[in-house]
């Protein structure tokens, strides 16, 4: 775990909390309460819940005689911690017109002040170390919700027939590129998992050995243009490409294309983005596809999705940089033409990449103590792993060992994929 002096830790706390408030600046008051389906949450809930996390997990545990801003917030803004107590049902977060946005912002300021005060008053080195660990976790948690704010606002705006614009961003270059090549890896006995330096969630540890057969991985993610070929070839009408559960989801929901794709009467495709409706760029990584769609496309191409161990092993030594939240595109960008076709690119940023691995604990992993033991492990059922980060992920939140996870039918996250295959 990274250790920082008080001043540096408070600076990091202030900066990350500030980013959340900057993300909500483009929103109007009416936008803060919308919850278009059970998967998304209103922006108002996100900015309250991230504050509740610091209050409940830190202030109420470590600050003597701490006075809650509002005792009822413990019910309203607990997300899913059953060991803490009952909470507002997830699908009913959007029915809360009160507390107001102003009250919640006041709540944020109150908790921020209390965190600063707590750190300033704490002298015990053991307590300082524990506080630093919890604040690091709270900030990583806040960064997860920064991406969720962008994901959820995008979905909430998409169901509005006016297709509102969150923020006009720079238009990504429509540069062309040659078809993806494949990089070969020898496999063998390798290690994956967090090495111990810096922050990591409990599900990234312990580091352990896995055996990999020789494999190859595409140099870039699958693009809109490549995915369009699958659509035009009848991919959504051919059950032989689909897992049984996936085919059932496709038929039930009448899927014909990725989420946010729009087709006009003339047959031309466009795509809804946080910057408004734009022409579909065939050279951008395809995004907002489910695991089922990624898997079906891979089968159609005669390839497969990589395992998470293959993905992590392949990413070793690659710089963690790319099209992340800081670029403020909030949309995948096309690969530059000058990229080396013999090396992996766009591994970080742009889109989270689906793998073929189910979300499960690593050998020898241990739960965190107390309520935080519910943070990750309780979701290790019926979820699939994604790797790499997206155009809505803060750069400092991305790690090669980071294990994102979603149910296989979910599409509102910035999820894409790259192809893998066995060596021939």
C-alpha cells in the first residue's frame, strides 16, 4: 500500500473530490434525479453516496463524538452493505426529490471538512496508516463513481427523444488504419495479480501462478466497421454464433446493433455520444456491447476472447496511457495510422475489454474486515471480467491488474473487446 504524508494525502483527497463536482457542472437541476432504468443511478445519488462512504467507513469509525450531517442519509445512500443495515432499493433511487442537490452539496462540504479535521488531529502512526488505507480506498471508490456518472448520464440522456448533449467535446480524428494484426505469446507458467506496490482492490490479489498455452492477441480492439460487417452478415439473426443465454437475451430485447447505434430511413448509421449524435466512425473501437455480443462476434470471426490471465500477461510492460477521462472526449477514438502494427496498442483507455473469464476469487484471497468485505467478493457470481479502462476512466484509476466486472448482458458501460486465438 502506498503511504503518503498528511499534506499529500489531503491534496489527493481534495483533487479527486473536486473532479466529481466538475463532472456534474454541465448538468441542469432536472438532470440530477433521472433514473432511466434499474442499472443506472441519478447523478444526485452518486455525489451523495461517495460522500456517505467517507462518513460511514471513516468518520463514524475513527472520529470521536462525530455528529452526522443527517442520520437518515445512512439509509438513503448506503448502496448494498447489508452488514451496515437496510438501504433505499437500487431501482428506487430516482424517486427521491429530497434531499435537494443543494443539501447534498452541503453534505459533501461538511464531510470534506470533517475528513481534513480528522487527519489533522490524528497523531498515532498506526491510526494514520489505517486512515490512509481507507482514504485511498474511498478515493478509488469515488473514481469508480466518476465513470458511473458519465455512464449513467449518457443512458439517461439517450432515452430522451431530444438526445441532449452533456458536453461538446473535440471531434475525434476519423483516421483510417490497416486491419488488426496478431501478436504471438509463448505462454508457459506466468504470474498475474497485484505485486503489492501502490493501491489495489482485494480482488486483485494475491499474485499467483497460472499456466498459459501459446496464444495470440489482436493489436487493437475490434472497430465499429468490423462490427458492422457482423451486423450486415446477419449476425444477430444466426443463433449458431451465440451462447444459449445470449441468444435468449438478443431475442427478448430485439437487439440489432450495439447500444447507442441509430439507423435512419436511408440505412445510414449514427451513434449517440455524450457530445450528441455523431456519424458512425468505422475506425473507432466498438463500444457498449455485451459479453454475449463480443463472444458471438469472436465466434463468427473464427477467433475467441482472451482470458483475463492472457490479457494481463500480454499487457506487462505497456505504459498505462491513452484516451481516458482526462482527455474529455468521453468516447472511444480511432487508432492513429502511425501506430506500430506489430505491437499491442490501445490496451488502456478507450474501451473496457471483455475477457472470457468469469469473475471469481484468486487462490488464497482473503476478504477485507468488516463491511468492506462486501465491496467486491459478494458479486463473484454470474459476472464476467473486463480489463483495461475506458474513455471515461480516470487515468490514475487504471492498473494492468484491475478486474472490472459486469453481468454478461450489460451494455451501458464502455465495453468493447479485442480478439484472441490459439497459436497455430
